């Protein structure tokens, strides 16, 4: 007599896609039969926390179906801030969960259902009962053929992109001096004997001149201790921005020293490194001179793979204020020295609400087809920030409700224009 897991997700799974378990039991013919399914946050394995208990009956085919995506996504957010100089852990973006199931039924149709039998624990592979979910939302056509290995970090020379971005990191992300950016990696502990065997141990930075000649190689420490107890190292962000790299401290170098980015550097690549397995595929950054730009709007956004991408909008912009006003009617006149008097300065319509919100219509320079397709993720992202300077970050929303992907054959040359809005209001005095 037992519960059987007829279907369960892979060990790594995007939390904003369906997360389905299909269970059955040879006791399903009993009265009032149901299956209890318990969800436990075991991110910190020494302090697991039960976050939900769900109960479903079996359907006419004898199966109980549980989709846990909506339950679990409430416990997963994101990791982004300015000024980080060393590879750091993304503890908000990934969580570990353990799941338990137990049969519930009664001895008669009118009896009280009670939990009975063994509590069954469901895991991904033979040597673990844990599953890992991270803050990703794959398009349906991509999720329909989902395989975790297409998203997990790989060492060596891979043409497949193993960074959590759909951006053109092979040809390079354009960036000027003093700008922040990060590359995100999803890592799996592959060896149960050496718990940290596949996790990134350091960062490699390689600089190149305009001819593609290697100028320098630098190795930099990481800012966390790998741990399977609390998932340190299972999802990380590696600083790749010009500002981040320029701020790396002298004591954080394993080899090399500042300055990394000199006047001779045209582009550089950033790699995660493991002392046994080697380096990851490079994240390329092109250094671009934006000195003739009228204004720089640099946006960062949560992409569909759970990392943050960035792009510069450096053409002319328009700034407007969206104003909301509401009034109430006040009687004319005032009591003065015991009599009611009137004055032409009296207010009949009085401003009771007066708020405004700033909007900016911003534009990119000319972009490629690849960039045009990639930037559609910016338009649909729920989390967008404006990097006002290397140390000042403001939350913004995108107001546009449609996006047309441009193609060279049809549109020849093109750029992108969009409207962003600050997420807070300016309030004036009211009476």
C-alpha cells in the first residue's frame, strides 16, 4: 500500500512555469480518499519550514494533481543592487524545497477522514529529496521542451549560452565607463562526495585591444563561502560592469592588480572559474564612448531567465509630468468682525489633491535585429530600474503596452523608443 509519484518535475525548475506532481495510490478506492501534499522550504537544511499543506482528491482516472507554482513563487524574489565588486550569492532568487505526501481517508462514507500510512518523500534523484526553483518564467514554447541542463552552468568552451540571459554576450554588451552590470549563473552540485565540486570558486577577467589581442588576465576572489546547507553558490551574480570592475579592491585579487580597464582596452570577457573544471563561456563587454550623447538613460530589468540585463538609451529624450488634480467646492466669503463679507480673492474651487509623476520618452541608438528581439524582454519585465549614476538606482515602470520587433530586411535601420515613469508621486501642498 503506497503512494506513487507518476510524474514529478526535474531537480531544477523555473518557478513561474507550471510545477506539477501527479500522484496515485492503491488506496484511492477508500471512502473520502484524498492526498495531503506538504511543501517545506528547506533552503536552510538545518532549519526547514513548512510553508503550505494542500489536499486534493483523485480524479476519475485515479490521479491527484498538484501544481505548486503559485504557492512557491511567493517565496522567491530577485537579487540586484549597484556597486557589487565580487561574485555574490543570489539567495533571494533560488530556493530549495522538499515535498511530502500522505493518504487521507475514512473507514465509512460518513466517517471522519484521517491521515494514515507512511509519509512519502519525493525528490529529484536517488541520493536527494530536494528540488530547486529559481526566479525564471520561460515562454511556453521553450518550457514545453524544458531540460534543466540547458540553463545550468557549464565549464569549458561552449557555444551554447549558459549565462542566465538572452542578450548578445558573444558579440558583447555595450557599456561606457562607470556603469554597473552583472552576469548570472545557475549552478548544480554534481558530486555528493565533494559538495562544492561544480560551484564557481573565482572570477577571471580577460582584456583585449581593438585588434582582438589579449592584453591581460586577472583572477578575482568571490564574496561567499560555498555551502550546500544554505545554497550558497547555487545561483550567483558576477559583476561585469565597468564601474564594478574598476572598484575591485587590491586584497581581492588572486592574480593581477588595478587598473584592469586601461585606455588600450577595447573589450573584455568575464568568466566563472573552477580549479578542476576550468572556466565558463565568456560574458563579453564592449567599451563604447558615449561622450556625444545628449543624455544617458541606463535601464536594468529582470529577464525571463531570472537574471538582470541592462541597456543604454542615449539619444534625445522628452520629459513630461502627468498631473492629477481634484477640487472641492467652498462657499464664498468669510466672517469678519461679526459680519459675512466677500472678496474677489476668495476661492470657490479649492485644490484638495495635487500630485504629479514624471515620465520620460527615451530612445536608443541604432540597434541590431538580435538586440531588437532581446529588448522585448525589457518591455514585458515586471522589475525595471534606472541607473541614474553608478551609485544611484531608481525604480521605474514602462508605460508602453505594445512592442514591434524590427527586422533589417523590412525596416532597414531602426532604434527603440519607449516611455518610462518613476514609481513615486510628487505631492504639492493642499488645502
